[in-house]
């Protein structure tokens, strides 16, 4: 499965789409399963890196500075350039802003690793990235949308996401590592958990696709309008990430990780936030899910192209 991860993920999306279309009534139940499955995936991801290595990675100041610059300086500038061309409907604009202004903290690690990127550095950056977007997103929305819609995003869902998707999985991973250091049973558990990464990632994609794709039917026009912007974003961020990597004189592995961090967005974590919006803004959730679908296909291209950009 590890050798054929991309094919597994595309098949998972196809299966999720088929399930969603065959049983649209199961959507609400599957929607509640997104965060638990995502939390399990992040636990297994954190488990792959010893705590000592994670602490050492945090000290990589140049890489962390580059990640912050590309995600919270370059990305907002790219989004600002596209913003004037977005559809005028506020719900669509809000969905695009929610997903494009928030850097990914989950499957970016998987895809970056497939392209030879430094997954450990990205792991160390995930708590910082999630905290930074929690703090900065309300200000970005206020800047782009004005006071009318800037206050619709509350801190509560982001705090819950940080605790449930970062703090708890990371603490459990460290406890498992400590157990494995003292007992053979802990080693067996750690090894067994490590084999579940690809199936868990596939489960996340199946759950998201099956729970949200039925909602796309009533918003096909909105979906069609935003797809070109998501494709353009991926293309621009490949070049922008490469430029920032060279500016900070990063090595190949760190540079590839930086490119993936700038291009992948936090759609799976911000989706619950979009789903909690008022009914008048319900289209925003559909816009967020559309970005997930575009991005997963884009990552297939990135896995092959980024190593050539940063050989």
C-alpha cells in the first residue's frame, strides 16, 4: 500500500463518491466521523517520529521561518490577487478564504514524504501552523470581507481542532513511545499502528467524500466557478514555494516540504467550521470540499513535479 499510496487515495475518493451518491442519507452520520478518523491518522503520523527528534526539529529556525513566510505572507498575497476575480457571492468568497488562508496540518506530511520532503520538519511545524491560523484567520477575514462577515468565524471550533487533532494525538503518541521504550508490548503496538497510516488516510478521504459529495448537487454552478482558482493556486504556489526555499537557502528535502506546506490547505480541519456557518452561508462548506477534491488530484502531480523543481 505504501508503494501505491496515490492510487489508494484516488480509489478512496471514488469509493466515497459512490457511497455518497448511493446513500445520501448517511451523510450526517459520516460527517461526525471525520474528526475521530482524522485524529487517529494524526496519532499514527506523530508516532513515526520520536519525541526527541521532534524537539530537535522545532529548533530548525530557518525552516520554521520559511514556513511562516510562505503561509502567512506569500499565500495571503496570492489570495488577494485572486480575490477580485472570485464570484461576487459572499458565501463562495468566504469558503475560498477559509480554505486557502489555512495551511494544512495533516496529509501534507504524507504527500511531502512521498516526494522526498522533510516530513519530520513539517511534523514539528504543525502545532505552530495551527496556532498561527487560529490567531490570524479572523483578521484576514476582516481584511478581505469587512466587518459584515469577519465575525462569523469563532475561535471555539479552532480550539477544539487544536486539542482534538494536535494535542491529544501528540500526547498519545509520546505516551506510546515511552511505553515502547520500556515494554515489548509497546513496541508491538507501535509497529502495528505504523501499518495503518495508508488505510487511515484512505478512510478520511472516503468519509469526507461520502458525507459531502451529495451536497454538491445543488451547488454545481458554485463548484464550477471556484475550480479554476484552486488549480491556479496550486500552480502559483509551486513556483512561489520554490522561490522562498531558495531565498532561505533550504536544502532539497526542506525545500520540498516547504513547497507542499504552501500549496496544501487545511480543508479537512476547517470543514467543521464551514459546516457550522448559518444556513445563508451553507455554500461555503461545498466550496471547501471542492478544494479537497482538486487538491488530492493536484498532489498526484506535485509528487512527481516537486522533486524536479528542487532536485
